[in-house]
C-alpha cells in the first residue's frame, strides 16, 4: 500500500505519512477490519486525523481555523466513513462541538475555545444529550454550577481534552450547557461502549462527582434560527456517515468480486463480472449510493446558504434546511442498509469470513440508523408534500 506520493505505508507504523486526506484514508483502510474486531480506543488513528489538520475544519477563519464550507466538511467525513465510519463519526462530532461553542458562546468564549482548539489541537468530546437528565446541575452563588450524575452516549470523550456537556437544573427546571476540560477533578470517562457496530467512537458513559462548572464556562443555548442549525449540523453528520458507508460497502463488494468472485455455474460466462445478475446488482447498488450522495450534497448546499445568513436567518429558511436534511437522511439511511446487505449477495458465502469483517458496514449502519425513528421524518416530508407544512424545530429536526 502506498500513499498519495507513492511512498510505502506500514500499517503498524505509529507515525505514517498521513498529512493529506488520501494518505489518511489509505492508512485507515489498512487497519479498519482488524480494529473493528478489536474495538477499543483508536488513539493512534485519532493522532493521524489531527496530523492531517482536520480538527479545525469547522473553526471560523477569524480564530485561525479552516472555516470550511459544510459541503466540504461533509465530503471529508463521508470519504473517511467509506473506510472507517467510527473514525468519521469522531471527526464529525469534533465539528459539532466546535459549532456548539460557535453558536452558543459569547465572543470571549468563542475566542477562548475556538482559538484554543487551533492552538492546542484539542479533541472535543460530547456529553450533550438533553433527553438524558441524570446529570444534575446545582447553581452556585457565583453564577456557576456543580455537576453530579452521569451521561450516556458520550461520543469522543475518551482521549479528548475538552468536552461540551448538558445537565438538568432541577431547581430552575431547565437544561444547563457548558464547556469543561475532560481531565477536571471529579470527571470519570468510562470504557463501557460495546455495541455491534461503530465500535471505536468512544461513546461510553461519563460520571461527574462534584464537578465544578465555572461561570465563564456556561454556554447560553439560543433559540435563534441560526443557533438551532446546530441540530441540523448533527443530523447531516449522521447522514454523511450513511453515505460513506454505502460507498464503502459498494467499493469493498467490487474489490472482492473482481479479486475472488466466481460466476454461478449456470451463468455461461467465465468471469463473475460478466454475470448479468451481478451486473444488475452492482448497477442497483450504485444507484442507491450515488443517489444518497446527491441528496446529501443538496442538503449541505441548503445548510451552507443558511449558515452564510448568520443571525439574519429566519425561521422559514431554517425549516427548509430541516426538510432537506430529513429528505437526505431518509435516503442515505436506506442506502447504507441496502447496499451493505447487498454486498453479501454480490460476494457470496466466502465473504462472510470473520477476518474480512465485511459485515462491519451493515453493523455500523444499523447502529447509527437507530439514532431517531425514520417514520417521523417521513411524516414531516409527507406533510410538506401534501400541504407545504414545514418541520417544527426539535432536538432532531
């Protein structure tokens, strides 16, 4: 295996030349199956992502970041997802936490935390899940809080330097959002993530025992349309993971068939690639994969247009982003599951060998496609198709 400059890459090398995206993708591809079977924390691979300069994609240029368009960010995420959707998830959620600070933070907080991300190459973890109210915030007299309890599905927290967090202020009956260093006293990141797929997203639980949230660390979640785009940024991360999974499953199926495939005994052809049923199957798989990509690109363009409007964005324009996001997510959801299953119809029984881990594409898709019910997205799309009713703002739309 060679990098983009033709240099040999050793998959066991702790520091391969991964300072560009093609080299990073090939390095991840080389170890993806083995790491999927092993699970655990991908510290080396996360360092490769940092070395490739991807941690600051979503940081605005005024703070020294790339200030990339969403379409470009999502293209990067799905390119990585085509070989390793767990590591793509970590990069996507890195961008999401950056956005959280960007849209909920004060000017001082944005300068401190976004500038700090560039200067210190921080990895961000996610402990924001307002539906999980086990973490309790108790107000202190100086405007800060004490955090006690736990949060689940905390993607990227293991190995991170900073994390965003949400807690429930029971006295005020409202959620509290903030930023804390992951190593702060009283925070324990648990290694308890053991799903069937997405096994290296570090999405375990985090415990908080009398953890101090300083006044300057409290974020103010806004209901302004631009601020609520954070939800749609998150949903399009997942959408592009699905797109990448579909593309990766198609590519692996093609590689396997061309190298190892044999035509069926009654096909009357010498090569598996000439079997008419295989030709049709791959045509159907490609249609689903490129259809999902096109829908995701369309949604990213709508998001980019809305993002550029800043705080002048109105509720109706924001709702059109939500609609485009749901349309893309439904299409990509189905494509990821369908193509990753069709992989086995194309490749046959020998492709089920455990060392190949070709089932990782379906398992990864199945874990993420359970994030929120598809039915309610289709309901929103149907309401718009019938009566022009746009989706309401929610934690998922």
